C-alpha cells in the first residue's frame, strides 16, 4: 500500500472532497475550500494531488471500488435472492445518499471533458464487470432465467437521460429520489417470480 494512502491528511482531503463534490458538484468547489474544510495547507494538498481533476478522479474511483466490493460480498452472501435484491437497493441508496443535481451535472453531463470522459469510461468498465457478476448470479438462480443482464446495463445507462429530464425531476424532491425510483423499478422487475 503506497504511503500516501494511509496518510491521515490524504484521507481527510478525500473525505472532504467527496462530501463537497456530492453536495455542490465539481465546478463549484475550490481547492481552497477543500483545504480549509479538511484542515490542510495547499502545499499538503499539492503533495498528494496535482490538480482538482485528479482528486475528483480519485474520489470517484474510491466510490466505484468500494461499491464493487460491497456488491461482490452481497452476491457471495448465503442469503435468499429477495434479500440480495433488497441489498442491491440499499447499496444504491447508500451510494447516492446526499447526491446533488450539481454533482450529477458536473460528473455525468459536465463541461469538463477530461472528468466527463473519465467518469464515462470508468462507469462503462465497472458496469461491464458487474454484467459478469449479474450473469453468474443469474446462473445460480438469483434472477429470472429469461432476464438479459445486458438489458439491465443498457437501461441503467439511460438513467443519465432521465436525470436530464426537467419535467421528470420536478416529481422528486432530490436527485436521489429519482435514482432510487429507477433502481427499485429495475431491480424488482428482475427478481425471480412465478
């Protein structure tokens, strides 16, 4: 494990950046604000990250990696399919907790090309890995035999389009509510049934 990763100041920067990015998006958060809230100097910040984009990438990667680990543990758990589906929904709720419209706009639809491309590529890579997990789970009987995991993947990509729909967004108090509506709709539509 690289020394930086276990450094408490590095962890403070990551934790603070995640909190601020989730609440205000990427554009509206400055390095100064991150440093002040994390209790570190700019010199310390730049020792770990060359710029704000690299910090945002690291924060996003950490979220993806943590979510993947939790998902895999859930899929490997010796619990009924209904409990796995419920666990998937809870993981989604946890991962999107306190997410703002600004975060979604900046990270998924934003004008910062390097960050947007990174998020798109990392998301696609992660979903392709999850597709394999879904297929394995289907083979174990956790999902309908006639369900196509590729459909789930493609439907999830459409979530970004739904998040852009102003009329649809008016139905929900916050972005997480729309995301959870979508997750519940899709997840419970793929559970085994008679």
